[in-house]
C-alpha cells in the first residue's frame, strides 16, 4: 500500500510563474512532512518541512501548505527559476520513527 | 564536514555476482540509513542503524542483502547473488539525535546495474 502519493508525475511551468506540487497521504500518524529536491545522479537534498501541528511554513521562494483534514500537502515555488528544474519528492516521518516514507516524485521543468 | 560519502558511485555486475557498497556518514552522526530508489519511484527504506546496532529492517531487505556498521562509523551494504531486479540507486543517509524536520542528509547514491 502506498502511504504517500504524488499523482502528477511531471509539471512544466514558465520561468517567473508559480509551481504547485501536490502530495496526498493516508496515515494520520505522521508528525512531519518534508519536501526533497533531486537532480539526476545525485541524492535528495532537503528543501522544506512542516510539522503536523502547523498548516503553513515558508522559506524564501518555497511555501509548504498542510491540510490535515484532506490529508494533503502542497509545495508552492514562486517565482520559479530554471534552476528549480528537478524531481521533487514529498516525504513523511513520525517523530519517534526512523524512516522517511517517500512519494513517487514529480518532475518539474521550468522553461526560460 | 564533507557530507555523506558513498562508494562506488557506479557498479555494473553480472547476474549472480556479489557487490558491496560503502557509506561514510557525516562525522559524529549516530544514525545511518539505507534506501533504494528505482527508476520512476521514490526512495524506499531498507534499514537503519543507531551507532553499530541495526534496529530496523524493511521486508524489502531479502536474505541476499546484508548491512553492517562496525564500530558505529562507516556502513557496508552487500548484495549476494545479484538479480536484475536489484538494479537501482542505493542511497545512504545519516542524522544525529532525534528528528527535527531537516536533519537527515543523503549521499549522492551508488548506481547498481545488473546485466
């Protein structure tokens, strides 16, 4: 069973516009939700996270929104830049747990 | 701090051969994780060490897979009698203390191709 799902495998956006990435989860027991960015042939790098007790966290161009009742989180990137072109993974973890559970990823292409 | 280091970065092996990957975590990180990522999928958890103790193993880790972390420093992941389905990127990550949202750091991964 897939506990974390990213239903959009790819996204194309014009430079300067907003990128919105979505993620759905099934387990209400997760304590943290994270977004990782991954370039080809590299490991994932941490981007931004949010605690389950919050509904929004912002860091520069990146904002993560959490809707617990819908079990949905999203990542907004604004303005999008060509360097943002990568695969983005959402992930979840329990505070007392030791493993991240990842979604399948969304490939973002930012066109100049 | 040089980050999480993994070797080799790429490995091509024939089906049935054994392979070993090494991970050097960030110094003084007591927690070490192995993940596997196949094309088009997100990373999947394989196993977790706290210091030298292997505390959790995924059911994905068949008996052909073995991981060790002697002395609580570097770790090795060995795959015996490789199969084509083992072709994937093997990711190592490390962290210190309890989770606080951004403290899990990944290495660049080791690509395995089984032919």
